[in-house]
């Protein structure tokens, strides 16, 4: 196992499933951030409903439920932070 696959496998997903999950979240958050920044600069421009806080929160919950269900379906999911989890620092890289 390599540093690229340790965390995804501990979560019960492949590297590419993890990549797609993380990239999809990052893409949605980037679009929301840009919408809010534009609104901050030009308050007369409204934020599209698909980028507001409620929609972004719902998207994040849906994606988390999806990846959790995929891992549990394989029977390989080990929640991060449990004693069964391998030593893995789940601290964000940019903390």
C-alpha cells in the first residue's frame, strides 16, 4: 500500500473513487465561493440557488452519504478515528 492508497482503502474505496469524491466536492465549493465573492463585490448580483449555503450543505451531505454507502456496501469501511483505523493523520493538509 502506498501513501496514495492508504487512506482511500481505509475508507473502503479505491483511489479513483476517492479522487472523484474529493474533486467533486472541491469543484462545488469553488463554484460556491466564486458566487459568494462575486456577490460580495457586486451585491446587486444574486447568488443562484444551486450555490447558496443551503444547497451547498445539502450537496455535501448527499455526497458524504453516497461515499459512505459505497464503502459499506463493500463491507470495507472503517470510520476514521476509530481504534480499528490504521494510523492515519486525518488533519487537513492546510491546517
